[in-house]
């Protein structure tokens, strides 16, 4: 398994949205529980210099599932 940390791009909006809306991620936090996909897209498009929004890209070798 290979993990790469990189700057979030607009193409990552759907994956980030799925993380934000997962029940286990929202529970016991102060974030809004039903964030829209469009709000995540706006977040990524409106980021300015100095913002650091990162994602982890996980690459799995064939035959080795993510644990």
C-alpha cells in the first residue's frame, strides 16, 4: 500500500464530501451534519494562498485490500 499526501483539487470534492457526511465522522463534532456536495466544491474553488487543504491518496497493490 502506498499513501501520498497532496493538495486537494476540485476533482477530490466528492471523496471529501463522503468523508464529511459519514456518520462516524460527524458524531461528536461541531460541524454541520448535512453538508452539501456543492459546499465542498465551493470550499475547494475558493481556497486562497495560505490555505492548506490536504487529501491522502491510497494506492493498493493488486491482491492486497485496504485493512
